């Protein structure tokens, strides 16, 4: 059966398929495919011509031109050399076939075979390397996408808490090296739960996305915006003073208040969604990353406590409290404000302080203390945990035992409480030592000074027992509450070691008689 000769239309389809495949698989433009084909097809056609039409020298010269063009094409086109090498092999097979048919000597045919197989091997190696390179590039792009997704918040597109911590630590290290500063803003949406309840959680998600966009637009390219909680954002401002940071914070609060969130109801937050922002600066006020976070967080809660839609600097919190104090009731009221800020971070603290005050006063009255001593004890009990304002929230609410670093934060809070109280008002001077000593033990194993027995103020020894009673009565993240009989037994077992013997015995009696 005679071989079927392809029709011109079919031949054109083959040529078109070859061009399309070259463009797709070799990532070449069409003009580059045509140029490469022209360079190589001319020498191939010359090799196919009968000897009578062109001299052998011309044919051999065309082979040399082909080899030279192959080298230039590989160097010039790089990734397109695969096509060039394929054409070189085609021409090489033609030359080899002609040599065999014309009776060329065995040595020449052997050399020609070696050249052809060398070219074929180079094609295979090059093709394999190209595939590997494309696979590597594909995996690199995939890894970059995965890395990016692991560092950004899926909803808002800003950085997540993981990247935020890494970046903040890097900026603090940079500030240490350059003796510079790092300002941190912590922002929280006011009444966001109400917004979600009224508009739905999908609307809340849309509001978060728009809020993140506002923060990116109102900050500099060198700043880092991150979502660190449900409706809480943090912004790292490198080489920024407190005054500059406050200006940025105010711009943010104004921009959010003026923005029309499409889903919000008219009666929500007086018709607008707002944010409260807290600010602190390293190393001006904070000594490490955790205290910087805690201070900015506390300043934010202070702004929220003042009805929100404002920015507060951490250093101003205590100054404002001092300016508000004019009398005894003003003292208690001002510090209840500060306790309210702590309570927003640790629900145990505020109610705990109120209860400890009641227990302390009840014990003091049974001991026959004077009215002045009872007043000092009442203030001390209310204010003894103020230092927790500088303890990170994740430490305050941790479930399970604290590690050594976390325990160090807790152990520093009596000193911090005293430091907060000392400069604010002369009225609080008698309270400072009681607050500072409320975690001392009569056996000298307490903190922060390791005082013993009589060196510990009497009011502090009462406060220690009252503090322990409320702690044992309360459900904590790491254990259940104890009943009064168990608490009385615990007090007596630790009498003379942790607790003053007389005070522990009296408190145990009051617990057993249900008078405390």
C-alpha cells in the first residue's frame, strides 16, 4: 500500500501545532520560535540537497554554520536551547545517514555517531534540568505563598499575632543597638459586641476588613499593622516619639469615627463605629517586650473606660489619677478607675480586692484595731493588686502552673503596686508599706524583701490572711474553689510559717462560725 502523502492543509496544521507547542512549553514568543526555526532549517535543507546541486564544501560549511548557530542560540536564548539542540540532532542524523550511504570510512562514521549521541545526551540533560528548574521555581512560589499566609490574618490581610511578636522583638533589638525607640499602639473597637449583635457577624467581619484598610492607609510604609485579637489591632511605629505616636493615634481615631461603615445601624455608638487606642514607648517607659505590650494594653483600656473614641498615653494614666485626687473618697474613686482597667484584663482582680477589703476590716475589728488602722487597711486591701496592671494578660489568665518567667511577673506586683501609689499622693504614704509587704511570710520565705514576723506591718499580716482566704474561696484557672472548713484547716496548717499565728487562728475561728 503506498504511503499517504500529507495534504498541504494537514501539513500546515502540523506546523501550527509545533509552533503553539513551542510557545507554550518553552515559554517563547512566536517570533523567537520562527527565528530559531529559520536559523536551523536552512542548514538542514542544504544537507538534503543532492551532491550535484551544491558542492561538498558548501554542504560541510552548512554543517559548521549549524553547529556555530547551535552554540550561539543556546547562549543567547538560554531556556530555548532545548529546541536548538533538537534541531542539531535532526541535522546530525541526516549527515550521519548520508555518510553511511556514500560509503564514508568507518572512523569518520564512528566520530559522527559519537557527535550525534553526545548531542542527544546534551538534549536529555538539558531537558531534565529545565524540568527540575521549573519544579523548583514552582515549589519556591508555593512556599512563598504558604509563608505569607502563615504571617497574615486570613480575614483582614494585615499581619497576624505571630508575625507581630516577631517584628516587635526585632524592632526592640534594633532600638537597643541604635539607642533609638519603638512606639506601640494597641487599638480596640468600642462596643464591637453590640455591633455584631445588631448587624450580624458577617457585617462585623466586613467592618474589621475596612478598619484594617484605614489603619494601613493612615500609617507609614515603615510601620507594621497587625490583628492581634478578635477586634484588637496593634501597630508598631519604629523610631517614633510619644508625641508623634499620639498624633498618628489621633489621626486613626478621627478617620475611623468619620468613616461610614455600610452595615452599621444608625443607633449604634451614636451612629458611628469608633476605636480606643493605647500607646507606650520602649525604652522610655517599658523595660521589655512584655511590659511594652501590657502598658499599651492598659492605656487602651483606660481610653475605653473614658467612653472610648480616644487615644491615651500610658504615662498619662497615673498623672491623670494624681490630678483627680483631692480627698479620701477621691483617692478610692480614682484607684477604682484603675482597678476597673485591670479588671477588664483579669476578671478576678476587682471583685477580689473588694472582698479582701471586707475580710480584712472584719478581722481587724475582731482584733480591736483603731479606726485609723482600719482605714489604712481598707485602702491597702483595695489597692494591693494595682501592680498587676504591669503583668501580661496571658499570665494573669493562664490555665495551669506558671513557669519561672511568668512567676517572676507575679512576684514583682507588690513592688509595682507600691511604686504606683508612692508618687501619687501623700495621703497614701501609710498604705505603701502595707501593700508592698502583703506577700511577705512570717518565716522569712516571702517576697519581695523576705521580711520576718514582727518586721512585717500588722496590717500587712492581716491582709495576707484575707488575701489567701479569698484566693481559696475563688475558682481559679488551675483549681476549684475550697469550702470554709478546708480553708480554716489550710490556715492552721500554715500558721507560724506563711501566716501570723494569732491572725490565722482568729480567721479560722471566724470561718468555722460563718462570721467571715
